[in-house]
C-alpha cells in the first residue's frame, strides 16, 4: 500500500502527528522518475 511505501521511505512522505502526508508536487515528481526508470528498463515502483 501507499502507507507501506511511505514507511519504507520508498515514496516521498512525512508524518504530522500520527498521519502520513504527501506533497502533490513530490508525488508527481516521484511518478515521473519511476516512469522514466521503468522505460529505461530499470526497476521502479509504478
């Protein structure tokens, strides 16, 4: 799940209190980077 990825520091996120928060700009950038990595044949999360 997205929370497991956040907890494993595989996706950009931070905690406020006990809740995970995600910056839209950081997630958009992460998705682009993962798409590029997958297109290049490298392993990446979707």
